[in-house]
């Protein structure tokens, strides 16, 4: 299947979602057309049966030739036998088209999310995007499936029945065009009243669920204070309210349900009696079979109109999901790399020239006037209080953010002109909380790499001080770490993250609070691993504990987005400035 992301993202421009939906189904238009034809064929017995019944009744009552009976029966049997292959064809074409369209949408969304900037992802929660990929697409599939199944059935019955009435009893056609929609609207109105009352009862049941949760949570306090009877009395009162509401709802459902049934059938009886009187007194040329046919069509046509009216909320929900997905497909906040210079190699020399950055929703710059030359293989530590600009610098180095003023040169070339995807293949990041996925140790360490020799994996794990706990695992490198590394401790996860960085042999390394959440023993093991990782590489490190960066070549002290001091650990302590103040505060 060709990747449709570019086409979809280019196509969606906020037009009416129905037009977008039609466009999404365009690749399967022939299959959808074939499915509609197959459905009309398989559904023919439903709207033809009243006509065939009328013909059979006329054979019996009017003693028409018996061959009419055999021909009508034969036609009905043939279309009944054809139902199975036509239904299979319909399901294969229509359901297949719906599933393929859903897959195309999910593929487009996933591709788009990979292109959207980190700024976009920081503003839009992962849960929202996950809901668009899963629930919104599922809602579109459900709406399309119900519209196809129920909508086509209603349209086929409605159109087929009206055509037959128009041919067999044209005088009754205007009556049906008025009475059938009026009856359907009456039924829908009664059902809406029931739905509103059921919604209120659902809310009461949800409140009951909340009370039960509250009661179970408070059991230790309830027992400790001897308040069991008070808790039960409160619960009994809530249960009594729900019981009373349920009984009222049951009576109301029975009343409305019976009323709708009586009214609908009364109108049906009126149609039957009216057509029978017309036939009895010979006011119109109406046969007994036509009377039966008109009575049968009233029920089926009313049911069809009711189905079409009740489909409206489901279709509206599906179209709203199209709009929701369109918010991602048309989002302009993309990281643009196409057409930019490829990065064949990196030595690790960075030049920051008056770099500043201001986030879109903030008037105050997070970084301003940042000037720094970084030599290849140099370790630069960034320190400062919360909001000083440390994370902004790291995100600029990774390329997640672009300078809003000034420029950053990598090996003498402005990073703005480089394909950052190439550049990042020479970079590794060890974050504060390592991100692992549901897979084995080997798969997590070699993520994104293929055909990595086992010895290379083991070497990276040894250098990361990780083999000591992996060798104790029952399946070694093939041990599954659990979702987000749930089966590992914080220190173990960090060492796997370091092994993942080591195996890539990066030229640029970013360490973001890599040991801040660890106990002293785990921190010591991780620091040993980090000391091997930083050798010969350009390193940018942010650390909360100043003791972990004392060996950095230079320490950059930031405050409110500006550089306050630059120097080695010893130099900055001798100056007695901002860094010395931070050091004294931590020691205190």
C-alpha cells in the first residue's frame, strides 16, 4: 500500500467534512459502487415481498392463472438464493473499503505526527493524539459502516416501495409521501424523549459508582472511627434514590414505548381500512392484493424513514471525527527538512552567535544573547535555577527548537540549512527519565538499528555497567523489560539508556539530568558509565547536583536566559560568583 500521508495532508484544508470523507473513499470508489449494486440485489426480497404477496393474494381471491403464483414464487426463490453470494460480495467490497480507509487515515496521522515539531507535541497531549488515531478513526469507521448497512437498507426499501406503489397504485402515492414521514417523525420524537430520560438515569448510576468508590476508599477511616452504620445509611439513601429513579424510568419507557406502538399501528390500521373501503366500494381500481401490499408497505416505509432519521446523530459524530483528524492533518507546525543539505559527518564544533529563543505563547524570551564556542570533544555543563534556559539550550542543540534570533553553526555550517534528521543520526540523548518500550533488552538497546552483532550489544551494556543485572535475568538479553521498562529500577533503566547511546557511537551527546532521580549506589554506577560515554565526544550536560559536573571542561551558569558566568569548576569557585552561591546552597 502506498503511503498516503502527503496526499491526505495536502488535500485537507478545512472544507466540509463530508467532502473530505468522499475524498478519503476515492481510491475505493469502484469497490464501493460494486458494493452498493450488490446490496441492492441482496436487499431486493425485503421491498419486493409485499408486491409478490399482493400478486399471490390476487391469484387466490380473483382466481387468476396459477402460473402467476409459480412465476412470483420462482422470482422470490431466485433472489433469496442470490442473497448469500451478493451479501459476501457486499461485505468484502464495502467493509474492506471502510477498513482500508481507516488504515489510510491512521497511517496519515502517524506520519504527520512524526513530522510535527516538538513544540506542537509539547502543546498537544499524547492522550489527545492517541484518541484521534484510535477513537476518532474508529468513530468514522462505525459511522460509515452503519450508514452503509442501515442507510442503504432504508434507502433501498423506501425507494423500491415508493416505485412499486407509484406503478401499482399511483393514487395512493401522495398519501404515503405525507403519512409515512409524519409517522416516522412522531416515532423519532417519542424516542428522543426516552433517550433524554435514559441519559439522566445513566448520570445517576455514574454518581452511584462514584459513591461506591468513595465508600471503599474511606473504609479504613470508617472502621477506625466506628462509622460503619453512618456509611451504610448514606449508601442506602443513594441506592434508594437510584431505585426510585429506575422504577420511574421503567414506567416511562413502558408508557412511551406502548404509546409509540399504538399510534404507529393505529395509523397503519387507518391506512388498511381506508384502502379496504376504497376497494370495497370500488371508488378506485384497487384489488385485494393491493390492499395487503399497501398495508405492508406502510410499516416497512415508516421503519425506513425512522432509520434514516435516527442515523443522523451517528453520521454527525463521524463527521465531527473527520474534523478532529483534520486538526492534525492540516496543522502547519512542521519540522521542515526536505531539500536541506545532508550531513555526511559531524566533528562536534558548535558556535552560538547571539542566540535567542522566545516560545510562541510567551512574551518573555527563554534565552537571549547566548554566545558560546564549543570545541570538538569538549564537555559543556549548563547550570542555573528553574527557568534559567538550560532546557532551551539543549533543545536548540538537538534541533527541537530553532533560534528566534541569532544562529547556531555546526562545524561551521548554519544548522538552519541542514537536514536535522541526518544530523541526529550523529547525536544521542540520555534524558532524565529513560524511555523504554515493551520489548527485550536487546530490542531496546538496538532500537532503530538492524543486524547488530551480539558482541557489540554486550560491549555497550558492559560499558554502561548494565551486564551485572542483565546476567541475573532469566533470559538475559532477550528478557522483556515491560511497558516503559516497568520491570526495571530507575538506575537499571538509565544504564540501558546509556548503552543505547554507546552502541550508536555518537559524536554529540546530550545528558539531561541523567542521575537526578537515582539513589547514591545507582548514581555511582551510572556516573561510571557516563564517564566512558563522554570520552572523545562533544557533550552538553544539565545536572541538578553540581558534584556530578565538577569534571566538565566548562560550566555555563545561566539566569533568566542569560549567561552569568563561564569557567571550570575550580575557576568559578575562586570567583565567588553565582556558581559559588549555588554550590554553597547545595552544601548547606
